C-alpha cells in the first residue's frame, strides 16, 4: 500500500505496517497508521498525533474502527541494545504515568532507516504550556491547580521509584496534563533507567535547569532522589511562572542554586564526587535566613508551600523528602477534603470534577504503609 494524503486536520499520511503489537494483549496484527499532526520534535525524534485501523477491515467503506488519537513517538530503532524506554513502558501501569498502547518498527521511505514507534495515550498539552498560558496574561497558576498537579507527580514517583525506575529528566515539558479534568501523567522515558544498587550511571543527565546538584558536580552513584529535585524545580516553576535555576552553563547552574539555598556543604561535594574540580561557591550570595530568601523568590507561595519546597530542594539527596512523605505533606490537605472543589481553566464559576487522588492499588497501599491515615485522613 502506498502512502497517500487525506484532508483530516493537517495533510494526513497513511501507511501500512505489517506488524503492530498491542501492549496489553501482546497480539500483533497488520494495521494502517494515519498520522495527521506533528505535536513535538527534538533531538530524540518526533511525536505525531495519529490513529490506527486494523488492515483487515480497512477497505470496508462503512468501517469505523479507527483507534485513537494516540501520541506516536518516532525514534531511531536501537540495534545494539534494547530500548530502555520501550522496556520501561511495557511494564508500567499507573494513572499518573503515560500508558503505552501499541508499538512497532517501520522503515522510513524517505531515508530507508528503521524507526521505533511508540503509540501512547494522548493528553491535550504539557505542564510547560499550561504554565505559559497563565504567565502570558501575567497571572500565576492557581494554588489549587499547583496542588493537584504536584500531588500527582509525587504519586507517579512513588510508583516508579518502587520499581527502581528513575525518570532522569523531570521537567514541565515532560509532564502531560488535561486542564479540563486536572489529570496529570509523566511522559518521555527516553532518559529513564532502572537504577541498580552500587552500579554507576552517567552524571550528564537531566535538562540543565532541573539537574540535581549531585549530578552537576559529577556524581555517578546517584539514586532516584534526583527526580525529587526535579519535582521541587517543577513546583517552584509553577509558583514562579519560569524556571527557578537558570544557569548559562552547567557550572554556573550550581551558582544559581546557591543563590537560593546558600553555599553547598563541602561534605556534600566530597560525598558526591571527591574529584570535583569546579568552583564551590562557598561564600554566601545573600544575607539572612534561607526561608527569608524563599519567601522573597516565591511571593505567591503559602507557608505549607515554603515548607514543601524546603523539604525537596535540599543539596543532600538523603535529606530530600520521599514521594510518600510529599503526598502526606500538609500542603495537600485541601485535596483530602470530601468537599474539595476546583475550577478548571475556562470553566468560569462552574466547579469541575476532581481527578482520582486516592484510588490506590494494593501495590501503592503497601508502599504508603503507615502514612495512609495521614494521606487519606479527611476522606475516612
């Protein structure tokens, strides 16, 4: 079957793939792919919005079996080792983690190279875009929205980290949201890895503005707590409307962090990388207490917001709050109320149904353990 265009949305391209695998059933079949809108592009490849149709019934004019829409991520197929992203998405199943629906390889007729295609569920936009929608009109993301989104990030991390999966690139553009329902899902696992105890990993990972300080100084024996630092950066960005730490190069990134947290402890530097050759920024870059600095930088935050930010933006990864501790934090007490309501962007004065915050699986309940009464306190 040759490629052809249709008039659905942008000029669409349809092509036949002999073997597309359903991630849930593991059954493969021939399907027609209809790609009709590019929704992302980067060094990794491209993401397009698309639909799939079983080839067996494709030629029937009255057939209405188009599945989707899906977000299909297209990257060069890995020939020397299995794709970590595919491997991870095949085993994950959580309401706040993007779900893989289908996957297939396809040889491009343009460059004749084989590309891996991951067809995932599709949400309307990224958290980055949602933040920009408010800042473009000189507004801040509403506090209730910040709570809804941050809680779901922590819940996703509780699940992922329990599987040993470290995302390694937490940032607003890798977080999908539905502004109408409030649902959030972490996406783009292209940098993710299952960390093994006492096994080194590359330090040059994570986008610079969201890179944990231990990575900046070259630590290779890090833990999933680098994702918690990313959560703190995202939380701060939701309050601020822009990235909190904007260093012009990797070394100056540490200086930006020290402007808010104060100079890093020499023991932290040594424990992270005894051979770190860069500047330590050991002299304080501001006067007064750290909490005073936080209040100046984040004027829209609440007392509970400052406390949560301080608990996750810590130099020492061992001192950062864990996902379950974040979920139990008083910052999210509003979400626990049976009378909780929120107003989606564009809904005016009409209250919107809240996402499911407490539909925990048995696996999650085991992870939450003794903190369940605190997380679930007002629902009982």
